């Protein structure tokens, strides 16, 4: 299995409707979360998936942000160059740093050519030593780059035009996992935060693998940091140095926050240091021991069984389709290992690739369906005391219902493709796996019908023309699905599965 993480940063943290539209454009991958900060005026999104799916999702998000965010009107505490400010690819499993460099360069070339946006490559993907450091590329921010890119040869982009439009520029690269970590001080004096940032960051003679700036956020002085290698410079060492530097100015640490995700080991290292737990091992943690002993992998099922409205039927439909794709992958691999016909072996290899991509897309839709339906619930909770409020509420409901209907429709389409693959592997796959192929078909069919129920209920609150298009699409999917199931049943009978 190949897993790539992507953590794009967008220059919008105040308008939830814009943020939601960007999030909704990220499809075919697993969304791990996103965080928005109105003072930074920035949203950080984290998602993972197969390399090609991650590349496509990143491109779609950049295109959406470019359409919705005008940098001429953007203001925020955090340094930035464009609507999509930075897009790093991070190797997680089964991929190398060079694989992520290749993804970054391919994405950069496509963004420059198709979206007409200047692209700078950074970190491991940098084409020049002076562009490895993100801070060096960002220096002067959007306002300065708008002039420099026209006249300064050193500011020419790696891809795209040598001019800025309203979407600004985007920095794309490949790097190791980092920790985005902010510390708030018990003062509103931003100069103290800047002095502390200067003392701890590596470029000013401070701690290795620490990048830091001082900002004013939520009325408090903040030391905003990226910790680029927590194994060499642990987070507790950074915090203690900030405490000591703050004491010099008569202030202290009020609180801290994470932006995005943190590696589990970084927390274990800090707990071990503060608690002075010599020879600590992660297996001593109760939940980790339970997971190892009991193979506790039913978190989605627990969420589904809770009294929360999300996840619901749409997520269950996507989950069913993902299970079908997994079964098809198993049958195709088994067939490939045992079949003598090279043409069949080659086709099974293709089926594995297609099914793996579909599984990733459906896994992503498990979360997407829950996210979009949550947005619908929030729309229904909007105030409706005045005519203006009622009108805004009605529009929000219709807009979000439209998105909430598109996700299960996409799920049904994916599941139909999986059902077609199930029919194929039932016919030419290994005889010992015929019932597995049939089970995959049954799960895919369930996914289609369950997703269809969710599409049809959402169709009641959208434009009739769109609702009719959805219905006709579903009818065609269901018609095709019946044909695929007929083929599976025939294969079952012929191979002794019935």
C-alpha cells in the first residue's frame, strides 16, 4: 500500500462558506481534518491517499481556492504568497521522498500551465539551494512579490507566468512530517514574541529544526513555529527554552496549540521527559495495548452506532463500496498468482490498481458524506426570524443539499464501477474465489441502492432540473447494476458456487 500525506494551507480563515467549498473539492482521498484561524486568516487541511489521488485532490483544491480567494483583499497575521500558500507532499508508507518530489514537480507544472499561477518549488523538491527554505521564498509576501516577479530574475517562478494574478503564487514541495505548534504568552506585546522567536529559531542561531516567528493572535503575543524534526529537537525542549526566554521579559507561557496533526511519538517523548519515566515504552499505554491485543478496528462502526446523526446512511453506503473494492483486490491478486494465462495476469494487475483507487475514493466519501451532511444540519439551525434571515437560510439549505446529494451520487457511480469489476473477476477469476467475487458484487449493489436513497432524499430540496438529472443518472446506474449482477449469478452457477 502506498500512502502520501498532503497538508495544503489556504489563505482563508474567516468565511466558512469559502472554506467548506475548498474542503468539498478535495475528493478521492481520506480527509484527516482541517483547522481555520481568523487572525491568521488561514486554513490548514490534512489528507492522505494514493499518490495519484492525492495529486488530483491537491490540484482541485488549488483551482477552487484560486477561483474564490482574491489576494488583493486578503489580510492576516500569517505570511503568505497566494490563495493556496503552500502544498507539501509527505511520504507516509510505501513511497520515498523522491516519489513525493516527483509529485510536487508534476503538480507544479500542471498548476502553472493550466491555472496560470506562478509556482515555486521548496524543500526536497527545490531546484535551487536558495529555495529550500519556505521562509526565504515567502519573504516580502504577496505584496512584494507582485512587483519583484516582474523585474527580479531571482524571483522568477519554477513554473507558470512571471506575473501575479488575484490568486497570487503557490509554493509546492516535498518534506518530512513536521509539527505546527504555537505558544501564547501572557502579554500582548508582539515585540517580546518576536524576540523569543528570534532566539529559538535555527536561522538566528537557536535550536536546530525550529522555524519561528512572533505574531499577535487573539489579542495575545504568539510564538508561531514549525518543528521540522521532532526526533532531533523534541517539542518539550522547545517549550522549556520559550519559558526561559519569556521569563527574561517578565512574562510566561499562557497556553499552546497544535495546527494540524502531531506524530504520536512526539507526545510520548514529551510525556517521558516531563514525568521522568525512564525506559518508557509505548506498549505501556492502555489503549495501545488494547488495540494490539484485541485488534480493535471498529471505530467507524462505533461512530455509526452512536446517537449522532453523522456518520449515517451515506457514509455506510461508501463503506460498503470500499469493502467490495477490497474483496475484488483480493480475488484479483489470488487469480494473478495462480493463473497461467499472461493476458489474464496482466488484466488482474490492472484490476488491482483500479480497485485500490476506488477503495481510497470511497473511504474518503465515508468522511465527506458525514462532513457535508453536518453542513446541512448547520444550515437548518440558521436563524429565521426576519425575511432576510429566512432567505439566507433557505439558500444555504439548498446549496448544501446540492453538495450533500452529489457525494452519494458519486458513491453510487464508484460502486457501479466496482460491480462491473466484480462481474469480470467472477467470470475470469480463480474458481476458488468465486463466492468472494459474488460477495463483492453484493456489497457493491448494496452501496448503490443505499447511496441512491440518500441522493433521492436530498433531491427534494434542490432545483428540479438538477433533481431530475440525479434521478436519471441513478436509473441508468441501477439498470447497469442489474446486468452486472446477472453476470455474477451466471458465473456462480457455472463454477459451482450455487
